[in-house]
């Protein structure tokens, strides 16, 4: 059709040209000759000029014409027998052609727009993407495609292919929900509960606990078996675990409601492990979760999924245990390790406080009693321990006792014993290089366990119930086979450590705390000298008063304030201000910030109704139920206050 049209047009043009030439010759011969010359030029020169100057525009016109749907249909056919949805789109994502399965999925053309917009983000690279259409799931892919017409013009289009993956996704979800999860359960205070119940009532108590556990297992379509008098193993599916998570493990709180007379409520800790299909890995994760739950004080549920931990509960204080036998066993093990070591390096956490340095002094006293060389690793003397360090500097006996990290690395060898006190977190130690290079490490700590604990230690004495690490070290001194003779400075340092962490024996104080203090008093500690270590100058006292005065209430019962940083010991002053704010009626928790160089230190306090440890953990810190803290780098105090508010909101949402 196109060729016939072009031929007819040329014949008509020739006829018109002949008539014009004849008319020109009739009028004037010269005009006729001129017209004839013009016709000849038009016949022979015009096609050349057209080819030279009009090729680009014609090609462009052909391409534009090719992008038209009608032209595309002549050059591109969709296989209608494809059993999967298929469509052709222009480069802007508009649907041009599609088959019947595509029309069945998208009865209206605009319904496909959200899916196409999602796929366009992959730039048409053919990357499969899971999309949702109504109640169905499709694996869809978008590809670039070049199409040629008969004249050789090129057009770019997009092809859309969709495969129904609804059934596959359902099977994958079912398989994931049916994955076996391992749970380990420990009754935290079983011995204390047994002691509070008459002997003839013990079988009834045990039967009630077992019955309640069996009911929980039946509700979860799981299996629970008793391993020991206070230990159980719980096997359930991941889907049942998710339902427990949605209820914040409230069914397990029913165990506390068991009553056989007027006895102590039963509390439990549970460690749950997910192993990605491997029962062995799930069991290992469950054990790690249980250890961490007990290290955080018990009465809580921990889930370990790979390297991720989820915490539930932990509202009550640490479970206190009579650990005299355990302390004696740990003391014997410590004595053997110290005796076999060539020398000893002991260190606490960064920005050491009196509990940290006092514990180091206690370890030094034990090492001295068995004739072992011992050094305290401390890169920087903080304000909180400056007075104690000044007293040590005046005594020749302690010359060279404190070394920095670089000096300690030169002293370190394969037989050096490294003892870490008052922290169990690798990120918090005074010299991380020492911990990484040491062959043998011992850890003493009383803070609730965090996820980044030092796991390569050969001996760990971690008791969250203890008031302070100084109390644990004092226990070690009492149970050492070799009698340890303390100097007055060493005894004062240990007593100061207990005093500072108990807030003058008001917080986390148990029978063992007073026994340790009495032992230190008998060995030369003096409460007046200890009191002098806590004295503040006038500027620090004014700064503390300013922090208390400027405190603002959040949620009606939580105080947030900033301590002026101009004073020398602002971090210690902030902690004291947080303590003083708890004396205000109606305040259930206090948070005080202070900035030292490029670091913001946060001190948090509460009476126990609000778990400040969990709030501080959201900011990278930790501590105890009632005493906690955190450090924020490259942050202003106003930004720190906003982060505290956000962390409190998250904590309250979890509790709700």
C-alpha cells in the first residue's frame, strides 16, 4: 500500500510539471525555459537534498510512530498461551499490552500501578521482587526489551512477568512456625520457697508447679519435662513462641500465684534458643540465654536468636542466694590461678570509681600475700579516685603500683594472669588490648549481665545480688587459704567501694554486705577516713544544687536534669545529684547528665518500680534495677535528654 501511494504521487507531480512548462512557453519562451530548468532541478536534486537533511527527522518520526500502540502490535506479539501474567509497558511504566492471566489479576488497569511503581525501583534489571496483590503473593520481574520494526527503527519497552508464589510463601511460613525452639526453665528461689513451707506441704507445692507447667505446655502444643527439682526443659514451636511474645509471657506469671500457705512467691528464669533448624544450636543458644538471665538477676525470660537477644520481665530485684560455699570454691580456684601465674595485672572499668579501685587494691593485697608481683592498670586517674590515689602516692609501698596500658602490655606474657573487676563488658575495661592479648582472664563483677560480656575468662565470679565488687573481693580475702593481711589504705579502699555502691548502706544491702564491712573494720578500715574520700569542694556542691534545682519532670514522676560541667568532678557530682533527686516526694526515677570533653555521662536512679537498667541499656549502658548509667559520645546534653525521653517511652511501651 505504501509503495502504490508513492508511485501515484510521482505521476501526479510529473503531470502538473508538464502543464506548467507548456503554459510558460505560451506566455514567453524565456519563462518556459526557466520553468523547465526548475522542474529538472526539482526532479534530480530534491531527492538528494531530502536524503541529506531529512533522514534524522524521518527516523525520529518513525521511532515516535513505532512507540504508538498500534504500530507496536504490528511488530510485537504477546504469547497468549502463557499461563502466567505477562504485560508490555512503555518506558514510563504505562501498560500497553497484556494477556488474559494479567487481566485476571488486575481487572482494572490502575490496579497494577502500585506493583509497577515498586518494580520500577529495580530499574528493570530483572531482579525478582515479592509483591502482594490482594490476598495473593507474586514473584515479579521487570526487564528492558528492545524491539525493531520493518524499517529498522528501534523502540524500548518493558516486559513484566509475574509468578504466583502464594502457596510457596504459605509453606515457608508454616515451616518457619513449626521450627522447634528449646527453652530451659529454672525456679530462681526454689530453696527459699522450700524453706518457707512446711515439710508435709512440699509434695503439694511441687505438684501444683508441675501441673501449671504442663497446662502451659499443652496450651502451646509443646512438651515440658522436669530434669531436676528446680529445672525443666521446654520444647515448643516458633509459632507458639511468637504467641507467648505477644502476651509478654504473662502466662508464666501464673506460677507466682501458686499458694501453699504463706510462703514466698515462686519466681523463674527462662532461656530460649532458636537455632535456625538445628536442635544443637538451639540448645546452645538456650543455655547462653539462661546464663545471661541469671547474670541479670533472674525472674525474667531471655530469647537468643543468633546474636540477637530479646528481654522480657526483669521487674524484680536480684535473687539473693546464700553463696558461702560458692564463694569458698571460687576463692580456692582463684588461689590456684594466682599461684601458677608469673605475675598479675588487675584493672577495672574506664573512669574508675572507688568500687573499681578498691577492688583492685583487694586483689593486690591477695597477690602480695602469696608473694606475686601485681600491678593495677589505669590509663587515667579519674576525679572520683583522686584522693585515694594521692594517699597511695604518699606511701612508698605503692610506688609503681599503677601502670598505664602501654606499660602493662610490656609486662604481659603468656603466664600473666589478668583480673578484671567491677565490669564484665569488654568495651568498658580500662585497656581492651590487655584483655584481647591475655591468655588467662578472671572476672569479678556485680552488675547485671549484658550481651557483650567477656566470654573467654577461665574464672568468672559474677553475682548480681552483691552490693559491690568490693564485697565480692572481701569474700575472696576471707576464704583464701593464705591469710591476707590488709593495710589501712587497702581496708579503707574496700570499705569505700562498698559504701559508694550502697549509698551509705541504703541500697542493695544484704547480710553479706554488713559481714564484709565488719571484717574490713576489724582489719583496720575507718569510717571517718572513708567519709573524707567522698568530700566535695564548694563548687561541686553548688553544681549539685543547681542540677537538683533545674530538674524537669517527665511523665509526672521522673526527673531529668543536667549537671554543670565547669566543676572538676562533674560526673561524680551528677551521680550525687541523681541520688539527691530521689529524696524528692513523688520522684520514682532520676536521670542526670553531664558533659566531660566530648562524652555525656548519664546517672540513673530509681526505687525499683522503674527498671533504670533496661532504660540505660537502650542507650548502650547498663547497671542494676535501681542504679544504672550510660555514656554517649559526640552528643550535646540537650540531645542526651531527648534520647533519655525516647528510651523511657520505649521502656514504658514494653511494660504496657
